[in-house]
């Protein structure tokens, strides 16, 4: 049985800095909770409470939540609407897919004057004749029922002939309660029969339990029993499979007991699987077989490419590690027959050559060496980016703009022949004075 604990509520109050006394919203859905408790004392300022998809059989311990506006109890085992009179600010109540069969218990919501929305879809009471008319007439403050708005004309029609509708509802409710009583008795008998069957299976055909005291049996009987055990080694597994198939294929009525039984059955299966996992030791990692064959293991599932350069007699390993990863977290061990890479403590595995790629001779190939001398020399000398010396030259700014002829331009001519002093003019060789061109003043 799962209980509501302070740690459970505090872990769901991260948006409120894990403070529960001022918490206004909390979600406790899908926790297999079987009882509502402590919330009305721990979270007095609660406005929204999610408790759907649990195993809650009864509405209780919520009367102190004066500020509660929305309560979600869908997919639970609730059969009666009760104990919500103290929730003065309640505006929305969701009881979808429960087991509410006492439709008359809806009248307990009269005191919740702010209640505007009510959901009862999937409950047995929705199958009653006159269900909607009874609820609309019983709760005049209600505006929405099962997601459908209540119009003014519908409310007027619901108030007409209300006494006849109440009589029909009460008769159907009595029949439902009788059927529920028979279902409970049947479930009790079934539970008692299961317990009796378990006891009988633990006994022998003569009604006595097999213990170590019965050691006086003949040798032939012991051999016969051993043979039967050997022949039926797999029978327990087959019995478990057959029982599992029968459990899910046997038809049953949809009741709180059947839902609880299915939940407990699944819990037992889950716990049994967990115990099996705990008992089974983890298989040791095999990297090299007994005959010396190296296996390819990639535990972290990193992408890698291992290529072989025959021209330079080198093998290049390209491993895609995690982004922004520090190189100190990578350990490389290169051996003559395999390479092993540890990334953050996880073994990348033994990597073998998978394909051969011809690379151009101009491409520089880097090789890793596992010798201690190479590692020391690399640790002492910092790595630098190398540049081809043939490409190392000064930038020629004169060749930026192409020229049509090889002669020097006006800029170079002016540098070679500086201008004369004022009052004299200097002309370059080959200058011809055109009389048609007026002089510059």
C-alpha cells in the first residue's frame, strides 16, 4: 500500500522551492495511492490537486482545503461522492471513470455553491434512466455536466416532474447496490478459494505436507519421484504461462475489486522480474576469446571509422566523442592487434580494421604510438600548426590591381620625377603640346 508522505509532496513542489506550506498546486497522479491523507494539514493554500489514476476508494481528508478550486480524481475506485462540503471554493470536480453508483450522493455537493463543472463520465450512475435530469435539478449552481453546457431551458425541464425522476433513480440505485453486494460476496469466495487452492497445492495427494520427516519411503518410490521431476522440469514455467493466460482471458465484471486485483497481479509480476534481475549475476565482458580472437565491442555506441592507408603504412581511427569533452577523459591504448579507447570510464572496445581507403600522398597522416618515450616527448613539446614553407612569402600589394601594360603608372612616374619648384614646369619625355587644347589656368 502506497502512502502519501511528506517527501512525496515535497519532491513535487520544485516549482515552489520545495515548500509545501504555501503550495497552491500539486500533482500526485499515477502513484498507486490507496488513501487520501495529510494533504489538508500540510497544504492549506492548495488550489489545484491532481489525484487521477490511483487506487483511492473514498473521498476523505479534504474538508480543510478552503481554497481548493479544482479536484481531479479520475480513474480511481470511488463509489460515493462525500466529504467535500468543506471545500468552499471548489469550482471543478472530475470523477471520470470511477464506480459511483449511488447517484443520490450527488446531492451532497449542494453546499459547494461555486461548483460550475462536474464530470461523471464512465461511472455506473450515468447509465441510470433520468441521470442527467436528476443531477441538473439537484445542483442548481452547476453550469457544465460531462463537458456539455446546461442551458436555461434544460434546467426548467429538469425541475418539471422531478419527483418521478427521483423515484426512478432510487429504484435503480437499490438494484445496483444489490448487484454490488453479490459481486463483493463473489470476490470474497474467489479469494477464499484461491487461498484454499494454494494450501492444497502445497500438500500431497494424501493430504499431508511433504517434509524431511518422511524418509522411510522405499528407494523405488524415490527414484520414481526423481524421474517425474526430471521429466517435468519445464512444467513450472508452463504452469505460470497458463495461469497468466487464464488470468487475463477469464471474463469478470468491472468493479473496484477486479481493478485492484489486476493491479496487484501486475505488481507481483514486476517484483518477480526485479528479483530475477537481482539474482542473475552480470555476465563478464569478453573482449578477447580463449583462442586469442579480438571482439569488436562498442558499449557507449559511439560512431567511429577505422581506415588503413597502405601507401603510408598507417591505420587511422576516427572516433566521434561527445561535444565539449575534455581530452583528459579519453584514454587510448594501442596494441599490435587491437586498439582500446576508454571514454569517461566506459570502454569503447576493441576496434579492428573494417575497410581500406586509398588516401592521396599529399595528405599528412597522424599516428599514435603507445611507447612511453613518444608520450613523454609529446608531453614536453607543445603541438603547433605547421605551414608549408613553399607557401610562406610576403604579400605583393602591387599585384592586387592588374595593369594593361608593363610601363609604370602615373604614381610611379610622379615618384621618380618629383615636381619642380614654383614658376617652372617639368614635362616627361615624349610629351607633345596640342594647340587645340586650351591651357590650364
